[in-house]
C-alpha cells in the first residue's frame, strides 16, 4: 500500500486519512484500502478499521459503495432549501413560504423608533424578552428558562452543538432529515446517527438505539417535521421522554420551526428533570426568511455556553430587527394573517393530496409547507420524467441519512399553485409514475408501500 495511513485506534486512523485529504494526497473519488487490507497493513483488528471508516463515513468524508469499495467523498455542498438557480422549470421543490402570506412590515417599521443601542447594553430587547418568555414557556413543564436570541434557527442549532460537542461526537438526527441539520452536522465534523421517523415523529426504538450508541445530542422536530410533515402524538412524546429520562445530560434540541403556523399542538420530548435542553423557535416561516431571528429557551448552563459562543462573532442580533419582530407579532392584524396563512398551507396541501389520490398516487398531507409523497418507483426516475414535463421536484434521497424508503418519496411545495397548475402537476406526476414503470392504485385501495 502506497498511502501512509497510520494509527492504532479508530480515531487515530480516521485522523490520518483526514490529514492525507487535507494535504491533497487524497482527492475526491480516490479509493481507500479495503477494510481487510487496512487492518493487515496497520496490524489492528478488522473491527477497528471498520470503526475508522464508519467515523469518516458519518462525517461525510468518505463514501462506501458496497463491492465498489470506499472512496473519498466529493465535498460538494449539501442540497439547500430555496429556488433552483437559473432553471427554466416550474420549481415545486423550494420549501419556501408563500410571499403573499408574509405580513408587510411597513406599518410596523413606523412604530419601532427608539433610542440607539450602545455597546455593553443587554443583548435582548426588553420588550421582546417579555413577549418571548410567555411564547417559549407554552408547552414546557414549569422550569427555570433562559432566553437567547440568534440569527435564525440554523444559527442556534449550530451554536448549541458547538458549545456541547467536539469533532467526531455523535448526534442523533431524524431520518429523513432537514437539509440544514445534515449540513450543520457534516460541517461540524460530528457523526450523524439516524433515528427513523414515522407518522408520529421520531421513533422510540430509533432514539433508544441512538442513545445506546453514545450520542451526546439529539435534534428533534416536534411538529411539521421537514420533510415528512410528521408531528409527535402525546403518547409518542411521553415515550420519548421516558427513554431520555435515563440520559439527563444528553443535550436535547427541539426545533419548532413551524410554531405559529402549525395545525398540530406542541408536544415536547424534554422531561421536567432533563438537565441539558434547548427549544428553538424561528420567525422565518411566518414573518419571512429574511427576518433572521430565532428565540432559544434553554437551561441556564446551556444558555451561558450559548452566550459564550455568540460573544466572539455575532455578539448580538440587531435590536432594530428585534423591535420589528416584536411590533409584528404583537399586532392583532398580523396575528390574523399568520393564522390565515397556516390554514391556507394546510388546505392547499390537503387538496393536492386528494388530487394525487384520485389519480392513483395515494397521498396524505402532514403538517408544514410541503408534501411527502410515496411512490411505487424510485423518486429520481419520477423527477426526471417531471423535468421533461416542465417541473422541478425534489427526490427524497436528498433528505436521507440511511432511510431506504426515502428514495421512493418526492417532497413537493405546492401551496402556491393555482388550481389549474395543481391539476396539471398532479396529472403529470401520475403520468411520470407510469412512464417510470410504476403502477397506479385505484382510489380507496390504500397507500403505496415505501
């Protein structure tokens, strides 16, 4: 073997491979020795070599191709939410809220004037803090909570993980998973441990297995899980709290991204005695993605650590943005618009699911901005057929960590389609399924497996 991979432990071997990649001795697509060859060359147990490659795979540094061996990963960026750049196709993969449903901030801007904020002042606007404390306490067991303001939910989750973990630490992520969470864990060098998601949210057995594997943090979406739309039931939330009761110092992060728009009640997996926890709520889904502000409620120790992570860089979120947020969320007319937007998203998704079901592609809407549609054939094949018909859709495998059924799912953003366009897209999906070799199911015959 010509590669100078060294080490006696899995971590040392993984670090050696990383160093070769960083120095340019290994590049994207280059093959690595087989597990057996690596173990023989280093004189270590085969399981040690397997564990080293497992760490590298979980961090997105290498990919395993079965009989094709293990290769250095192409470090292309993880897919992100938003419009596809330079596409002539109708984009139904955006994950965006409807811009017509986002409240106009002009009137609120006129009401938020105040004196300038100077260095050394409290980082949270007092008015926003009073409102946010009541908002963040809803659904949580009575406890001492501290509030932190960050530049969006992604910023909060990244900093929460960074204050608690070191490189190669294991993090439990839902599978399929929100794209930003995948990106955050990969860039941080953490090891993602997939926890399957079903119609009731994160699975109990999946969380139990992840904890047995030594995860130091859990990221959970309590409702409107992206991409599946699943929300925790009361029973499932209670079962997850019971599993976590034996692990009070594992950091539990709840990302309640859909909050005010959700049609489902908030059910927390954070038990009353859990010691390390954080609940994150962003305003981006109902006030707009450009309102880069999220509120985090957490235990005091986590809040102190999170504040330390903010100090070297962002320091604080603009008080002008904080005051604008407060002016909007306390405006009765804006509250009415937010409620109407939530109802609109639910109604449009329900209607499109009914269209698909009537055409032989059984579907049911969950909560959130998107639909997670099961197919009888690989979603990549269907999405290719849809491109020929003028549509850009997102295949489910982009959201998967290890979930094989996700490869037979489409995630669609359809709430802003006019009825005529929705009819055409539904018909084109049915035609694409047939063209890809799939069988349509007569209405009333049940869901497609996968």
